C-alpha cells in the first residue's frame, strides 16, 4: 500500500455504515461485495489516470 488513511471515530462509523449497506446489497456476501468494489475502484482509477495523463495534440 502506498497510502494509509487514518480515520477518526465519526469517519469510521460512517464508513462502517456504508460498508454494511454495500454488503447488504450483495445479500450478505462480503467477498462478492469486495470483488465488486475492487472492480469499481479499478474503473475509477483508469478514468483518473486518463484525466491526469498529458493531453496529446490533435490535428
């Protein structure tokens, strides 16, 4: 891991609530929810990388 995030108790509680809802959407299957989150993060990272890469001149 390149970056470690430290959360305060309020942020931790909010994150836990969101995680619980996400797992519930996957019928309680935490592994399935984790896999989907990894895929979603991969797509978002690709989009961020595309936005931050130098623009090529188009003619």
